[in-house]
């Protein structure tokens, strides 16, 4: 919780998570709902729209002049290979791939045959890839991304004088949330600044009142504050490394529950 939110410790009965509903039946969200008898709904606050081939060509990027590709999401993988297919580009066997996580690397197998000598995988964050970039400074990197993306990878590559090209292959836009206008939740949980911006885009007259806001990650938390909203629940924290963990700690206090 942020300073000054103790007087907002009202009971929590409903939560809206600004992400798609998990496919895993053992998701911590489902366990949280069952354990505390909560109504937890899921709704994607942002949409991804592909960049057209016409607009991609305007960027004047020659994909095959690069020797390595950086992937930070499944969306980037899907849209990149869709562009390659439409442009009839076949990725060479010696192309190197740098993936932000095991999940992203595993998803890459949907499009290519994975070979250990050309795949470099981080644990979860962009900084996990920096040592790989340092060891492979001579590569010519291609970074397929959204028009809204974090600065960490481009900043590192620029400071390290490593050659790279940023390719915008999809746009992140606010989803239509008009059907939620008259529906109230005790807690809104956000995972990205884009989700907060979508809330304000859809409901410019949004009044927070007793609605609690939860944010995962410092950039999301900062966006909450920049939009002059109250941040009630923040994750990760030392005692709550996950969003569900932070929510559970808050619910125990707000609902006057013991361990």
C-alpha cells in the first residue's frame, strides 16, 4: 500500500484484472477467488494492431541485412513472421535469436527449428540479455517491437555502441471498454502503463472514489500517479513478489482476515 491509503481499507469482494483470462486452471487468480470468495473478472485493456506491409516498407528496413533478432513477446514473434511471410522472406539458418524468457523462446518454435547455437534466452527481464549482447557485440541486431515499448534494450545497445535497428511491427491501442461504464469493481489491477492510459482514454471523467488500484512494476505505478490516481496496492514488493501475492496481503487487511 502507498502512504495515506489506510483509510481506504474497505472490504474487497470484486476485482477486475486488465489481462486476458488465464488458460491455466491452477492460476493463482482462481485460487485467490476460491480462497476468499471473490468475484474476479479479466479484461484486456489494450489491443494489438498489426502494422501493414505498406507502412512497414516505409521504415526502409532490410530484414536480411541483420544477423540477430531480439524478441520480447509472443506478439512480436507473431507479427514479425507474418511480415516475413507476406514479404516472402525466409530466415537464414545462421540467424541468431535473443529471447527475453523461456516462454518466448518456446513460442518461437512455432516458426523455426530451434538450434542451441543460435538461441540465447534470458530469465524474465531485458537486463538478462545484456551479457549476451556484450558477448556478441559484432552482430547486427533487429528489434521488432510495438510503437509503445520500454527503453531498456534500445538504451543499452546505444550506450554499448552495438549496431541495431528498431522495427515497429505492431501498434498498442486502447481497447473499447464502453460496456464497463456502469460496472463497478472494488479493485482494478494493472500490469502496464498502457492499461492505465486505456482506462483514462475510455473514461476521461473516471472518478476513483473507493475503487482501489493495484499496479505491477514501477512504470505502471508511476503512470497511476501521473494520472493523479491513488495507488493502493503495489507489486512486486519484498513480501509480495507477484500481483496475486500483493492482492492477498491487501485483502487480508481490508477484509479483517487472519493468516
